[in-house]
């Protein structure tokens, strides 16, 4: 016999309380219970096997409402019973309580866990629940139009559907119940004041140096989730991430340090698969890595390693995932992380590390050092813009200088961009942003002041920098 495990249980004799174990197996992945066998897997036999062969099947039907195979087995002259429990497609209760087999233990489900379990068994998800008090007046037509344009652009809707009414769009997407109530997904995706109904529907971005105790700047992106990813990417582009600039012929190309397709895919996954009963999505940006975390563990069928391989799709929020698919944001076949891997491999970046952490899923991406980014563009007449990733401010674009003969280094151009966004920035802040000494920054500033590129006005502590060159 096999050892006790997630699917096997041994009992020396029968007790009616073991109906809870049968309930737990039926609600999980099925299993087998052996009566008349001890924990050492030794058959000790039953004295009342004939009576039990009648009582056990009847009690399973009467108390659980299911029919299971109950077999009488023998080993030598000893008789024991095998109960084969198949997984149920419907939630099973024993005396009004629901049990679930997890690992080698039986657990009683309550609260949110029970609610989610029942919905999953019924083929529903959290985003199917109607929102009390929400009406069509709570839906933002601009968000609906954004969805329609995205779907048409992705080839998943026809252009004539542009003028479809708000109610019809929601009905076509299955976001209104048969009683005419708006589902959670409808308000989350297209609501005017999403926070009024779902306070945790937020995307938090924080910039740190090396650990969480050193917060430099943060942003909270709120509002409907159909447009959230675009707002997040815009914020990252203007305030947090590097954007190396190069030219292909006369065409100026400004790409994020992380391929935007990969970045968007990660963000869409976090938004679509978040458990909205928990805290906000969090993106922590460090000097050397980016961590993206959303609340809600992976489904039992998947491990973190599976995400980077070919796998089936198991959406937590079916309605949200369906709308994101129709908008062209995600694929429906579990290829999201494969696309992320392909994009990162294209630019010679390591694959993300996926792990379950703190009740949720975290993706960790290693960043390139600023010195490496600058070095990659040396000799190509390229520049590096948007270095707010190091200071938490929007740094704008490259600037020219008054004197055409005065050539600024890459670092000096970055300093000009930083000053443009934050004229009150200090030498110390610039040195931390660029990972160089304060003395190095002071030398660069002296050169730039001598060349009439910048000027400092006011005291050292409360003064500001002024850009003299034409932007």
C-alpha cells in the first residue's frame, strides 16, 4: 500500500466523522480511504465488515448526497474496506459545513475561501458577483470607448460596433446579471469611481535604492482597470525607467530599458489575475531590479516554474480576462509569460524570476546598470533620457547648448535633464541618482556653468538651478 498522502487515508475502524474526510476528498481531487488498516499500512481487519458494507454507502448518500464505490477487500483471512471518492463538480457539504482535502490534512472552509470555492465549483469567479447599488450611471463612457477602439484595432471587433450603447457593450461582454445588476468586473473595468466600490483597486509604484527603507518617490495609479496599464506605463516612462535614444536613419527611436511589450504583459497579468479582496498591486523599483507583486496565489494546477513554460490558462477573474483578451491586451492560451521571455531574450536580458510571496505572485526583473546603458550607446551618437528611475522625477528630453562647440558628455546631458525636471535638486541627490561621487558632479556642474549651459541662483541650501541653453 501507498503511504498516506493528499489522496490516501488509513483508518483502523469506521467512525461517522470520517464522512468529513469523504466530503474533503470529493471537494478536492478525490482519493481513497481504507478502513481496517493502521498508519503502518498493515491490514488489521474488521469484525463488522458486512454491516459496514451496508451502512457506509447509505450514510454517504444520506449525508453527502453522492454515490461512491465501497469495496470489500481481503488479505489472508482479514477483511478491510476501500472507499473510492471521485472529485465532485458540485460543492459538497456535510451537515452544512464544507471540507477540503489539502495536502494530508482536512480543512473546513469558511468566509472568503468558501465563497471562492463555491464559485469556482459553479464555474463562476469573484468578478461575477453583482455590485450592490451600482448602476449604468457609474460606468465611464470614455472607458467603454477606449475598450472599443482597442478591440477594433486588435481585430477582435468590427468598426461598426463603435456606436454600441454602454448597456449593450456590457451585456455582450456578460457583465450584467439576468436581473440587470452590474457585476464586479463591469465596475472594475469601466467604472467612473472604482475606489468607491473597490478601495484596493490600485497600482502602487515606489522607487527605492537598495531596500524598502530607502523610499525616494512613489505614485498610486487609480481608476478603471481597462486603462490602468496604459497609465502605469506612461508613469514609468516619464518618471521611473530609463529610455535610451538612438536614430535609425533620421527616425528618432526611444525605447524603454525593458521591452514595452514584456512590461505591458507583466502589468496586464498582475491586473487580470489579482485577488481584489486583498491589497493593491505593488511595483518596487530598485537600482538593480524591479519587483511586481499582485495579491492572490497561483491556481493549484500551476507552479511558478510552469509560467515560463507552455501551460493552460487558469484565469482567476474570468470576465476581466475575457475583456482583456477582446481588447487585444492578453492571449487566452497561457502564452503571456512566454511572450515576456521572448521579448527579454531579444534584448539579452535575463528571464524574470517568478515566485509566490506574501500571499501573492511576484515577478522579479533584473535591471541594467546606468553605466551599462550609457556604454551600450557610446560611439553611436546616442543619448539616454528619462532617468527619473534614479531620482523619482520626470527628466524630460535632451537639451542643446548655447555654444555649438561645447559638447556635453552623456552624464552632463543627463544632469541637464534632471535639473529641467527638478531645479531644486541637490548635488548629493544627483550623485546618488547617477551612482557617482559628489565631487564628480561638482566638476560637471562647474564645466557646464563655465560654458553657460546652467546657472545656480540663491543659496546652496535653498537655491535653484536655471538652464540657460535653448531646450
